[in-house]
């Protein structure tokens, strides 16, 4: 395929770091100071950066600098690239210190909070030369990351398509409603029955929050959150205090509620889902990833 007419960029990681520092500080002087560079050297490097990409990234004024449209585009990518470089350095340092591998695992909220901590503890104790990078995402985003080779193992709910991936059943996960004692609603409920009530929820970017928001949109509604908090334990405590209702994994409700709130089943078919382990083909994953996948698939991890 011809590459004629396409720009060829060679941007140093240090220049990206300088660019981010200046953009966040709003001043070349302040940004240069943050990374221990002289003003003259910083100005020269920024000019060369702009020459390399063929456009200006800053509008300069007496008040400081602001980003151009090109600068905003570079800012979006530069932050991610810097995080990737930091992760690369950390993983290479682990190799140098004798840690053989890091396995990247992405999962939904239920897996993160209820099913993985103990199991991964057992695995890490058994394989002391393997590290795990564990992060929570919505099931759709987990699959996207697996297919783009940005993760080694995913745990997703079975409502998403896992074609071309190797999958293995992991757990059955049920979502339930918790509500303050004395609530008028009780018994088995449909999700749509709850949408006129105030909710307590996890952060908007959490996998569970994104999933529930999608289900609400199917009914043409949004969810009114009185408050969002960082953990399921905080969600339960606020429901107990009467702030609102919440939809959480049944395992978390059993573990945290302890007769201090009402737990009701959801009758919606999607509220009971099979969690699936997934990964790309065996040929594209390493030994450490295969060991963890097999460990999570085995009876001794249940």
C-alpha cells in the first residue's frame, strides 16, 4: 500500500511530556519548570514539535498559551501515550527484576468485587513470578480491548457477542434490587418499576452503571441518581440510610446487607447472566495468560 502524501511523525516521548506539562500549566515557563527545563530549551523543543507535525499546537499570548484544535487532538493522544509508556517501563522493570510476566485482566463490576479477589490471591500465591494488571470495564469495552490485543483475559456477561474468542463459563451472576426497610415496593420486581425512584449508584464510568443506564434507555428513561459513590459497600450503606434504591450483584447484597435493607429479585431476563472468561486464540497469548485462564476455569478456583 502506498504511503505517498502521508506525514511521517517522529515525536520523542520527552517532547510529549513537555507538551502535556505546558498544556496543563497554561504557560511555557511553568510547564518547562515542572520538568526541569529552561524556558529557551522548552521553546525550541516546542517549535520543533510543531514543525514535525506540520501545524501549531499552541496559541501564544501575554497571558500564556491555549490549545489549538490540533493541540487538543494531540493532548487527547499524548496523555494515553504517556500512560502506555509508563506501563511499558513498569513492565520492563519487572522483567529486569525477575518477574516473568504481567497478565492484563479486564472484567465487569460483579467479577471485580465479588468473584476475583480471593481467586486471584490464590493464583498469585501459587505463581509468584506472575503479576496481574486488573481493571474494571463494561462488558462491551472488555471485548473490544481483547480483540485489539489491549488485554489478555476478559470476564464478560453473556449478553455480548464473543465470536472468534475462546470462552469458558465462570460464574452465574444475578442482579437484585436493594431498598430501605419500609419501602412500599416488595417481592419480585421489574426494572422498569424502579425508574421513577431515586437511585444510589456507582460512578458513571463503572461497568454496572453503564449497563443499567443502557437498560433504562431501552425503556426511554434515564436513571435519577441522588448520589454516586465509589464502592458497593457505600452504595448499600446509603440505601440502608434511606437515600434511594440500588441494583447490585446478588452476591454483594448477601455479603453486605445483613437484614438491614430489603433484597428483591429482578424478573427481567437480563438480570440473570452467565459470566464468561474470554481470551483470544491460544496462539496469540503467552504462557502466563494461559496459566491464569486455566486456573480460573478449573474447579479449584471456585
